[in-house]
C-alpha cells in the first residue's frame, strides 16, 4: 500500500486509483509511466497539446503522494536566478543598515581605504551565507526537508541556457552555491516537466527523462473526465458532446478544443438547461470551445453534420453562382468545414484582422499545429511556416558552473 510522502506505489492499478481519488483520470499507459517515475526516480517529461492534463497530472501526483508541489513556470528570457537562487539583496541591505555602527567599528581604525575594504571583504561570508539565500524552485526542491513534487512547467518556453541548468540539476539532484557549498537532496523530488512542443528540447534532456506523449484522450476517457467534473449535463448529452468535440478536432482549426474546453462546454450547456443538442444551441455557445474567429466559422459550418451526419447543409461559397469567387467571406453564412481551407480564404482573413499576422508569427508549429495526432494535417494557422530553432551541437555539455561562480553584488 502506498505510504504517503516518501513511499512507493505497489502497482499500476494503485496509481490509477490514487490519481482517481484526486480527480485525475489516468489510462494504463499514463499510470504505468507514473509508476515508473515513482520507482526509478527519473524525471518525467510530458509533451502534448494544450489542455490535455499535463500540468494537472503533476498537481494530482503531489496530492496523491502527499508531497508538496513546487512549480517553476518557464518563460522566454528567464535566467537561472529565477530557477535556482538569488541573493536577497533587500535583506542584505537592511542588515547592513541596522548594523551600520558595528560595521563602522570594524573599519574605524583602518589606516587606509584599502585596509578598510579588506576588512569589509573579510566579513563577506556573513552576507553571502544561507541566511541571505533566496531559494527558487530548483534549489527549494533540493533543500526541502520534506519530499516534494517539482513541476517544471512549459519547459519549451525556457531558453537553451536554462535547459542546460536544468540538465545539470536533474543529473545530480544537487546545486552548488560557490559562496555556501553544495546542497544535495535528502529524498529525490518527483520531477515533472511539461512541454507544448513550441521548440525541440535537447536530446540530452529527453534522454534523462521518462517520456510521455499525452494526446487528446479516447472518447471513453474524455467522457469519464467530463463525468468526474460533475458538470450537471445529463450523461447521454455529455456522451454526444464528447463525440462532437472530437469531430471539431478533426477540422483544420488553428487551435483544437482541449479537454478543459469540453468540460467548459458541458457546464455551459448544463447552465442553459439544454435538453437536447442541436446545431443552433451548439453554434450559439461554440465560442466556449473555439477561440479564433476563423475557427468559430469553421466550427459553425461543421456543427450540423457533427450533430446529425445526415443533415444537409446549404451549398455556398464557390457554388453560389455569382461567378466572382471569393472576397466576401464575412457576409457569407459559414461554409461547411470541408470547404473552408482554400488558400484564398486565408488571404481574406489576413485582411480582416490586422493583428493576425502578429499573432501568427508568434505561433510556432507544434503549439497549435500539426504536431499532434488528432490533427494530422496541421492547423490552418494562417501562420508563416517557422523553422524550429536548430539545436547547437554543444547543447547539454554547457555547464552552469560559470554562472554560479558569479558573485552577486551586495
Ligand atoms: N485526465 C484528466 N483527469 C481529470 N481532468 C483532466 C484530465 N485531463 C485534463 N483534465 C482537465 O483539463 C484541464 C486542463 O488541464 P491542464 O491545465 O493540465 O492542461 P495542460 O496540458 O497543462 O495544458 P497547457 O499546455 O495549456 O498548460 C484541467 O484543469 C482538468 O480539469
Ligand atoms: Mg499546463
């Protein structure tokens, strides 16, 4: 039986049950990976599209094992001081002010300025001691007396330099602070890294981790998740809704609906007291699950067929006989999904939204696009193709020792 805190799961089934008690529905592949994390003390790297439960898994694991959750949220430009530690400058300053008199005494009879500086220098270790060390999540996880779960969220957003720092830390489960010494973990943390695949992670990091690709769930599991959230939507409707969301994921959307959006949609429909799902009510509420203007139009076009595969949808667009082709998409009622991805449609959309090009430039392939199984053709992002950054050969061999050696100014 699982012993809270430091213990181990006895079986994969026990993982399923323990996570289930925390409201996280795991299939056997996921549970087996978590079981191995638990047994092998290896970090777990979870990759997958947005909203499939990557972050939630780390939270559920922490609750299920009774461990404290520490979270490092990664972002572009983040440096190691936000991940490892920094010197608490404010506290150092406060102490020097309070101790002004004492410091004055130390240098009072120094004959020259140089002597005075030397004397202050001799006291440096007082101010660069553990007392003034502000731990950030990585060091905190290593120093913690209690075992913890360390969530390194959206690691693909961090720069490669930080990735190297992570590698070093995860390899040894220790952190060196030159002025203080080396901290080594008492109990290795369970480490969960998540990635939306906005860039390739280094092979070295992947090699170090157990890898789990979390895709959109099967209909069965998604229904189970929706049920577990007690949305208030009758079961039969929830089942139908899950099928419709899965249909939407087959469209070439810029951003496919995630599990959390299915849950939100179920809640929305429940609040509205819907008793049957029809294209009208789904169209009226579709913005709960698709968030881009063009996606909304595609979804609305497809909904009648998703609700009732035999539904006939009026022809429009090329077939309406005006003979002048495109150019007025916005006035047209939505076209069926199968009609909506011609290159020219894209051009029209570029025109109708000046900010789209800016957003599209930020959307790297993989984040919302063609990396994931259920959208094999890739999202019609309107984005110019962006080549993923090349991984330099020296990646992973870089040491963060140099950075650590730097003494922060008092
Ligand atoms: N297996 C699951 N069991 C229960 N709830 C789940 C499960 N998977 C996803 N969810 C629900 O989906 C929501 C979104 O999950 P989460 O925030 O973990 O997604 P994510 O994969 O981290 O997305 P992002 O990449 O955008 O951060 C959760 O709050 C939870 O309600
Ligand atoms: Mg997340």
